[in-house]
């Protein structure tokens, strides 16, 4: 097990879509952050002296080799609206991010959420993923089929985790080293499988900042939702308290 060696808690922000949120009452509406709001979050963090980094760029800080005012910046699922709306904002500020792509849905949609009534949204295709990487951002994996790993056999999990890495490396031409568990679901033994498959880090949906000594294959994140207010974001990111679970 590889653990982090950061001396202070490091926040890793979790975003999904960056677009005008759908109508009130739409399932998972909270996962869409308006571009103007995203821009405010990022500019505000920049004004506080913080730099947003992809999981790749965050590694030296997680390993305790570097200290500084940094936070991890992650997007789940690979939505086109992130390329369209978030990339220009990040470029302005010199921030980088990791997007976790679903290998069998390159150029597809968030079809796995359709049965819950979540509106269909377009996911980046191969050219868009390569442009994402070329702009300095990181290509991470979110399995082949947005799999619920808790329901996978050992062989299925190995395929979803290791197979998606290979597929996304083929698409992007980059090493894929960052993994994210779909729905935040996984079995304890699957953390070792993620490491064996060649990833150096994996994020969960467990809430909170990365505490010193956390397992690199089970990194917690700070959820940022449509309605997250500055004040509560500030508390989530920067209070000196050790644990803020449930916020
Ligand atoms: Zn997801």
C-alpha cells in the first residue's frame, strides 16, 4: 500500500458537468455547475494564492516532496461541456485538471444514468480527448462501462480497471495513471487491483480533504455542487480542522 506523505490536508475538488444546469427537479441537477460559477470558484481560489492541479501535477505534493498552496482539480465522466466551458477558464488561470473518462463511451453519452432520468449529455470523442491532453490536462480512467465495481467478479473488475487503462492510453497516446471508482463503489481488495494495473492514484467519493498518510488508492474529495456557496466551500477547503465529514 502506498500512502500520501503530505504534511497538511490537501483538497481535491470533484466536479462533473460545466454547463447551464437543467430545469429544477431534474435528477442529478446538482452535478452541473454553471460556467460562470465555476469561473468564480477558480478565480477566487487563484486570488487566495492557490493553484489547481491535475492528479498528475499534484503527485509531488501528495508524496510530500513539495509544499505549496495547491488543490487537486478533477472532473468525472468526460463531458464535452467541460472541454467547451471549463478549459478556457483553466487556461486563463494556468490550472490543470484530470478528467476520468469512460473507455467504452468515448464519443458517447452518460447512458449509464439514463434509467434514473438524468438528461443525456455528450462525452468527449477521441479528438477531444487528445486536445484535452494537449492542453496540459490529464486523461484518467473511470472504467470501461462506468461499472459498479461492487457487483463485478474479480475477472470483470480486472477488465474494467486494467482494460480501460489500455483503451484510454490507445485513444490519448498518454500514460493513464489516475483512476476513479464509478459511483464511489469498490471492494477493499480492488484497491490493490488498481495499483497492480499500473495506476499511481485513485479517487473516491468519500468526502473530505486528503489527510497525511491516506492510501493513494482511496483518496477522498471535496464535492462541488451547483449550489455550493463560497462560504461553505471555504470551510470545506481551508479550515484547519482535521475532518469535515458530512459537509
Ligand atoms: Zn462517474
